[in-house]
C-alpha cells in the first residue's frame, strides 16, 4: 500500500475531496519526493512484483509497453537538433523530438521494470544528446511542443536520475539547463489564448520540471493556475459545470480527452508530492471524465451553450467528432478514484476496461500504458 507523503497544509487522506475554497500548495520546508512525477519507487516495485508473479492486468499491460518500437534499447535516435518548430504551416524536427522523447521515457520505464541496463543507457544517450544540442523551440504551436515533448523528456530524466547511478552529475546539470533555458520559458505564463488542452500541457510540464529542479515556487505557481488561473485550462474553466461538460466538448472528443488526460497527469504529480488536486472542487476532474466517458460510450449527456474564456469559441452543441475513439487516459483516473479513494466512477471504469490493456498515447500526448503503470492495489 502506497505511503502517503504529507507535504501539504492539510492531510489529504482525511477527506475524499477538496473544497473549492481550499488553496493547494506545497508546504515550505518539505522535501520533494523522488522519483515523483508519475511514478514513485513504490509504484515501480509493485509493478515488478506483479509481473514476477505473472499477474494480470500487469502482464498484458507490460506486453504493450515491451513490444512498442520506442521501448527498444536498440532505438536509433532521430535527433538531436538545435532548433525545433511546431507549426501547422510547417513543422521542423518536431516529429523527431516526439519520437526520441517517447523512446527516452519508455526506455527509462523498461530499465526500472526489467533492470536491463541497455535501456538505461539508451535513455541516457537520448537525454544527453538533446540537452547538449537543443537551443530553441518556436512556431505557432510552441506551447504544445515544449509542453508535450518536454514532459516525456523530464519524466524520463526523473526516473533515470533516481534509479541509475551512472548518469553523471555534469550531464544532469546540462539537462537541467535545457529545461530552464529552452523548455520552461514558453510554458511559464501558460496559454491563456488557446483551448484548454494547451494550458494543461503547460501546467503538467511546469509541475514536472519543478519536481526535477526542486523549485517550490514554480511548482506552487502551476498548482495555483490549475485552481484559479485565467485560461481555459484552469480546472473549473475546463470542466465548466457540475454535470462534467468540458470546454472542448463542443469542439471534438479527441481534444476533450486530451485536455482531461493532461489535467489528470498534473493531479497525479500533485498526489505524489502530497497535494490532492484530484479532489479539488468536489472531485471536479472526475465529473469531467464521467461525462466524457458516458458520451463516448454511446449515452446521452446534457449540454449547454458555452463561450470560453478566449471569447472566440462558442459551441452550441456537443460534438460527435471522434465519438467512441477512446484515448488511453482512463486507467490512471479510474485507479485513483476507485482504488485509492473508493469513489464510484462507473463510466470511467467502463472506458478503461473497454480499451484494456492501454497502449501508447498518440504522438507526444498523454503517456498511455496505464494498465501496466496505474493498476495499483488499493
């Protein structure tokens, strides 16, 4: 059973939700938990134990990770490059960064789970190559590129730093410099001008960088934005009401699931650092997942016309575009509410079971492989 690290001003285990008025922040003087982004030592040890015993669903989940091309220790790097551009008018080297970031993260996971050093060496090779080369990120979709790609790189680095002693201090400092000089600047002020999934990418990656760099101010600033920011990615701006309707529900279902998944990953980071962001605003995140899962499972849901914080998007009906195409974002959320907190999540659970075992997320989006990574015992 996971030990709870109490780094908050309240004991998060004391109640199943966080009131809207309660401000979440990392308490002064409390140490960061490492590894502590999406996976802790206890999580990794549980996975190893269940796999050694041949238990499901971990066994099937591991097959999805192990057989994915970017989990291979023989992965041939597509980069690195000094500049990466993501732009609908023409991206340059973004896809190469996506693929190498996925490979770094998945090889780091393979190392932690199997103990095969070739995977650690591959992750280090990728992290060192990119951190020693990348100087600039730009383009219309800059926040998405820095946020989504950056998250995979820093998640890999966090795992390697605290499980593999052969990653040198000099290389760690070089990687941290890339985070601070290249990845973080486009993300620090979030993306108030865009749909909420952009903010979600900024929030989770700012939190991940702050864990790796042990920057409490950066961490708390991201959590504050999650609770009270001005953009569409703020929790109560993305999940706009108590029924669970989302800011992008009228746009399409793939972006809605993306936005929810990004906010969920931010909540998972917070949980590992002692903050119950999952419970914020009376479990508002769960309401968004239940609404979206219910609709994508073929059921009717209520919808109100909604103009978002940009004033540009004013959707009048829920979108059927992408309906029924489930993204691998449900296992982690189902695990938290059902296993950890004993809260009913019937539609989220159905969605998770429908696509089990989860595979990789699309491109650089949510991490996926949740059946393996987030099927923790209660």
